[in-house]
C-alpha cells in the first residue's frame, strides 16, 4: 500500500486541527459485519484489511436503515443524485438525510451522460443537490454505458476530458470542494490515463487489486464488490468500497473537506 497513502497525507496533515463534531470518528477497532455473495480472492492485499469501509447506493437499493448500516461497520456512503440533465434519483433526499442523521459521512454522485453538455449537466446537479447534502466532495461518475437506450456516444478522449473538466470546475466553484472521480477500467484506459492527477480517484475493480489494472494511478477509494450484503440495506446486492488510508488519515481528511 506504500504508493496509495502518501497522495492523501497532504490533505490529512492540513486537517489535524479541524472539528468533526457532526460526524463520528472512525475507530481502528471497528470491524465490518457485512458479507459478499460472490467473494473474490485478492490475496495479501484484501480490501478487508482496510480500516475504513463504505457503500454506494441508488434507488435500486430500496429502504435503508442507516443506523443498522452504521453498526455493521460502514463509515461512508456515496449516494446517487442525478444523471444527465433530467434524472433525479427518487431516494436521494431520503438517503442523504438518513445518512446524515446516523452520523455517516456522505457525498452525492452524478452519472455523466455524453449526449448532453457539461454545463447542462452541472446546472441539473446544482439545481437538485443542496449544499447541505454535500458533506464529502461530490462525485463525477465517468464510465461508458453501452446499455443506454438513448445514448451510446463515445466522444474522442480529448473531448471527453474537456467536458469532464468543465463539469467538475462548475461543481467545485459552486460547492467549494474538488470533486472525486469514479471510473471503470475501460473508461480509464480510453480517456484518463495520465490525466487528472490532482483529483482523488474512486476506482472500480471487482476481480483484482486496482494497482494491477490501473497502472500508475493513485487512488483514494476502491469499489471492490457489487454483490455485497450489508445489514440495513434492503436491496439484494450492495456495492462496497474501502478508503486507501488508515482510520487516522480518514478522520483528518473528512475534517478538511467538511468545512
């Protein structure tokens, strides 16, 4: 893990004197109590060795008892908010208020749609996501969506990067937090290798350690399964993630970005 944590330490070091009174600190003694219906063998670099675990959810996860989720060992939650220029997740408002009431760190995410402009999508996100719902930095979900019935467009890589940067600049200007980039192996390979090194990345890698399939990419969050079973989440499958740093790194980082 030597390559992963240093990228987070500068933020952590700046945050050591900040307050986290609204959200519970992570204890190094907390143990996750969730399962996986299709567990993978990650060897010595198993995600279960990480101290800080989280979930990402959308309306498809159904009813969520956030207090039970927290007691299961979950520390943070990424919540789907918007998609494109006309879709608002119907559970978003309930989810962020529930996560907040339970003391779970949380952030909204936007699923980017390549048949709409960056500004139109930023306008939609800003119109539907109040600042009080953005505790952790907002997330840009950047991936290809070949199953989309309305948009299969794959712009050239330079156009993709320009559009994503414009979208993230708009969100950073409005919320005062630099967005996190969520992405997948193929989208990263096609568009992001060597770019956006000053952003935190959240990487999907459900069959191998991200260091093996995202060469030279430092990461802050790792989505390691989409078949998790988390107490308190009604849906059959839940995405589970880990944070790259220690519990101490996490507490300091959350303090720095929650102001």
